[in-house]
C-alpha cells in the first residue's frame, strides 16, 4: 500500500502550520492566565471597600506630632484623656469616631479607647471630656473608656489618636468589644486623620 505521509513542499507546509498552531495555543493560554490573575486581584481588593482618604487633621494643645505625651494623660499620672482638636471633616460625614491605640505593644496593637457617636459638627474634645452623645466601647484592657498610655518599664511606645469621619452612624452599643467597634468604624470611614505621639518610662 502506498504511503500517504507528506513529502517535500507539503511536509514543510504541514510543519509550518503546526508551529503556528502551537504558538497560537501558547498565546491563548497566556491571555487566559492573565485574565484569571486580574479577576483574582479584583475580587480580593473589592471585599476591602474603598480606603478612607487622609483628609482630617488632628492636633492637641498638650503635645505635638511626634512629641511626648504629658504624664497626666498616662497611667503614671491622672489617666485622663488628652484634649484634641480636628479639622477637614467632609460635609457628608454622619458621625465621628475616635480611636486611640498603641501599635508597638508586644503581642498586638493595644486599643486604649474607642469613642463613637460624636456629632459630625464637633471639632474638639477637652481633657477628660465625654460628650453626652458619645458611646464608649471596651478597649484591650476589657474596660470601657479611656486607658492612658502605659508601656512596659524602660520602653517608649507610639500612641495614635485617630479621628474618623463616618458615612453612616457606627451603631455600636456602649461596652461593645473593641473588635466589633473597630470593624464598624473602619467599614464606614469616609476620611480619617491621625496624631501620633510617644510615651516611655
């Protein structure tokens, strides 16, 4: 029986067509992988929601950015919350929240204070002030209210005083765990600002 295998020009044509087909297949696989990667990235980021813009400016008459927190506002002194002021709150804000934490704590960030329910028109808190409309969650200490900076002996930690502008009220009940309160605040944040200072002993 005669062989039907391609020879000469026909063989070269078949080989070239096979090469083109293989290159096309490689390109198609590459495009598919890129599409899958893009979808995976989009799905991961979309769950986090939009990041709040850093449009709020937070200051204190008691200490400056990067400065030292006076003793009266720490566990060594009166354990009183410091005076704070802020500006740049978006007009769309429905509520303000205040979070004080220590990112240098040994095990995990230590939450010293979570205060929600502040009126969006408020622009300051006096030392030790608790507005009647405000709601205090429990901090890392397990107690509701302000817990002053209290690092271990011979250590200096940073303390962040963050003001959040929320698009809708946080709806956090008094004495709620800080994890639930922070989740409610961060998911509703339009903008925020942070004043960072230090304390050591």
